[in-house]
C-alpha cells in the first residue's frame, strides 16, 4: 500500500510498503497517466478492504462498469475459500498495454486494455485473477512442477463462482467449455508447457473430479483447510494430496497417480448393455485409453425406464468390467456419467 509521497524539486517519490510475504514474480510497478477510482468492501469478518482501480482516461467510463462487481466476486470467493488474504493492504486492477491477458500481481492485477469494454464481457478473467490472491499468491507453489496448484485452482474458481451465483448447471456448462484430450504429458511437472491450457483446464477438471470423489462437504473443507495451513507459504502437490486424504479418510494415491503424476490424456471409456432373461441389465465397460493402463473411478449410471429414471453409482477399478444390475423391466436407455463429473470420452457401443 502507499505510505506517502515525497517531492524534491522536479522529482516525486512514492513510498510503498507490503506487510505480507511476496514472491518475486508477483511484484509489479504500474506507471501511466491513470485515472483512479475506488470502492470499499466489508469482508466476511467485518473488516474494510480498499478496492482501487487504475484505468487509462479513454477507458475510464468503461472501467467503472467492468470493475463494479468486485465486491460480489470477493464475497463469493471468501465464502468458499476463507478471508481475502491481504486484508491489511488492498485489492486493485491496473490497465496495461498487454494485447491480451492478465497477470495476478499481488494485490494489483494487471489487465489488458482490450478487456475494457463497458459490457462485462470478461468476468471470468476478473474472477480468475482475484482467485489467484488465494491460489498462487497467498499459497505459492513449492516448485514450478506444481503450477497446476495456481492455475487449475484459479480456473476452477471461475466455475465455482458461476455455480454460487447462477446454479450448478452453469458450472457444468463451464466445465464442458474447457474439456479437452490433454494428451501432451502429465499435469504435474508439465515441462515446457508450463502455462499451456492443460495446466489451467485439466487442473480444474482434477479438482472437479476430486470433489465428486470425496463429496461436497469434504471438498470445500479441504480447500479451506489447505488454504489455512499454507497461507503465506509454499505448498506442493503432495501437500495438497495429504490434506485431501486426511480430511476425506480416503487413500487417494491412485487418483493422484492417474490424473497428475503418471497419467496423460483422459479416460477413454466404451460401454454396451443387454437385458437378459433373468431380468438383469448386463453392463460392460472397457477402458481404451493408451498410456495409463487402468483408471479407478466412481461413475454414475443413469437407467432410463418407462416409469422414471434410476441413478446408481459404481466404483470401477479394472480395465474391463461387467456389472449385473437387477431390473424389473428393460430400460429404454442407459447413460454413464450424466452430470459430467469425469474427464472422459464416454461412448456407447450398440450390441
């Protein structure tokens, strides 16, 4: 935050201070003929936070509109993750001359001039960069091999924001938009693809699948606990895994191995079914992906019958699986993972 200014002749010196630890790559100096405007936000603990924005004069009116929802973003993210971690300082956004993109400098995000539209077209980016104040800034990565802890968390924060404000179906839509095959190496230690789409999008999908694996209550407790334990510190993927295992009571070794440490790409699943004379649905599942041989996962099976839908959950731990499901009547159809919890290419093969 700005401590004061000092004028000597034609020279003006600004004195800034930080009271929190800061990674060197998150330090930022923004200098331009800015127009400044402010908001005040009262956080979840009743403390006031100064919100400050710096825009080019030509974009000032658009900036006022584009930035005005930051108190709403903060309230949503604080309720999910915990108190904004730099409450004694500020949060701000400064316009800069990048042709595209934004950068989550600690307490002062830099934002491309192209994102100032006056129409709030870039809410996802504003939420993403704000989420980095928790994930990447307050909790830093142990090494760059762990960069998904920054970008995957911030990307999933976008989807969580839409879920909390617009509903679960909007979260599902957000996840479908970032679906991909991600076949360019592992998520952990992405190598030269340090800031490729895999780190952002597959990282978000891993959190989405972990949420399904452990359940909502435990998942959100994991996020708050992990944040509390490693705030103003650096954390590794193993640190996050350990917190997840401790709070869920589950062994997540295989989950992290298949989605982060060893597995590349996504789950490729084919299924077929018949209804036999003993009134059983015989459901066959086959994993076809190359690379990681055998994914373990929970999957929902939606059985569509004339008298309504029935949803059952199964745990799959083999490359080839046959499930026997009693049913009084022959189903009209069977759908796997109807709510899109799995990062998977799932297709039915008719028998």
